[in-house]
């Protein structure tokens, strides 16, 4: 080999070595950081606690939860007053052969997307959207909460909240009453008796915290506005569940649209608290109206037979005013007396999910690949189906 060719070959080999060293250096650094982070997660039981902005609170629970059970996070962590949860990590596992899910609730309303829980112990993270008056986890399926860990900021001054103007907030009514058979609770009268002035408030809904006392019959709650029942009756569970009753349309103003607001309880139940959910207003005046609810929860308890092809709105009797809302997810609990199946379809694009039913109640989670207006979601059925509960999560 000529000397010039040999020198060129050595220079080329040296250049390749230098290039390889420079190329791998940042990846080795990143990999080392990843190994350090994994080591920290292993040390903390698989939960990443490298949050960095607040104090860390941890609680081991091993608490079993059923569908729609809720867990008061602030109470379980024993947080100080005027504390805000910046980030929450939850270790949990499903006890069902199907995967379960956890949903974060802020003041009784869904916040963000639910997190899937597998049969193996896994960790999921939640980021609250702001300063919350009540923060809870809701089970969607049978699962066990093994551990909670939260980054907490102390001495947070509460903001204006969801009320009608600066300083306005939802109105919590203390009830603590056992009801047998049926009873009607006058909510505006209760508010005045407990020192609140609901006049001129724009109310978007009512939250009921209670439980059914009957093992063989179910208790339901329903709103009566100006002497007329509105919406559908919502069921209370045996183990306690927070139920949201939305006002039709865009809510109503006390003294104008709402002259009388009552809660009808049917069946044997324990009612703990009732909260008037007050819509936000921008400054003085009536404002733009309430913030749309992120989820619609229905208990149609409707039995369908034969061949059926309708919109989902028609099949489960969705209240008016939701047709144009964009849907991101649907959760349906249904069963059959004999044989039956149903399909959820995007009318413009085709089938989304097909569900075969049996005699046991089956809960199906349908995540839409892209948001679809409620009016464009179809429901096809063959055989027999009993639709028990339906949750519709909206994108906006």
C-alpha cells in the first residue's frame, strides 16, 4: 500500500472514532440520568417523588373500592388547612378480570382523563387544574388503592372559586338526614336557614352526597324546579356516592329562572350534604353563564328488545342541550335477560365498539379515537339489553 494511502486510511479511522465518541456521550449521560431516576423510583416503591416544588405527603392504604366509590384525598393524607395538592401519584391494582380506572374529581366534577388500572400493581399520576375546594378519587371498576403520595404546597390563599363573582363559592348545605319512602328537601329554604343568601346566584347544578339504605331496592334523587321534575332520577349506591344533577340548558338564576328548587328523594337513603353548584361570572352583571359540565351521568334503567337502530341520544333519552357537545369517552353498564349485543357507531365514519352482553352487568369503556358530536353517535342493538348507567365525557 502506498504511504499516502496508508496515512489517509489512518486519518479516516481516527475521524470515525472521534465522531463515535461525540455521538454516544449525550446518550450515556441521558441513560445515566434515567438509571438514577429509576433507582429513585425503586427506592420510593415505584412512585416518582422528584417533584421539587412542595412538601411530600405519603399514605399507605390498601383500601378496596367498588364502582363509583369515592376517596377523599385530603382527608386520607391528613393535609393542613390552606394546602394545595400540586401533583398526585396513586399506586393501585384492579381486582376484576377486566381493567379498572381511576378518575380525579375536583368539587365533585371530573378533572382530566381517567387513568387505567391493571390487575398488577401500577402507578398513575394526576395533576389538579387549580386551587380545589374538594379533591377526590373515583373508582371506575373494582380495585384496591395501595398508596397515595402527593406534592403539597402549604398556606395557599384561596382564589375566587366557582362562585358568581369575586369571592363567590359553591353553597354546601348540611343535611345529615335519613329518609324512608320518599321526601322532598327545599334547597333554597335550607340555604337561607343555614346563613346563605342564594338570591341572584346562577346555579348550574346540584351535587348530592349520600347513600342508599335498601339492600333490595334502590334510592334515587331528582331535582324539582318551579314545581316540575327535570332531568332523570339518579341512583345512590349502597356504599355512598356523590351524584351530580345538572340543570337543563345553561342553568338558571335564582329569583328569575328558578323560583323554587327542591330535591326529591325516593327510597330509603341517608343524605349527608347537598351542594348548590354555582356558575362562574366575569365581574359584575349576569356574565356569560355556567361552565359546561365535563361529564353527563345518566341512569336510564331502560330495557330494549329486538332490532334497534337509533342515535345514542334517542336510545338513552339524553336531556336536550347536549347534541352539539363533543364526546371523548362513553362508559356503559348493561346486561341482558337472554342474549343480546349492541354497537356504538360514529354515524359518519363507522363502528366504534361492539359489546356482547350476558346476565351479569358488564361495564364497557369506549374511548373515541377522535372527538365526535353527541348527535353523530349511533346505537345499534340485536336481541335484549338493559341499559343501567351511562357516563358521557365531553371534550368541551
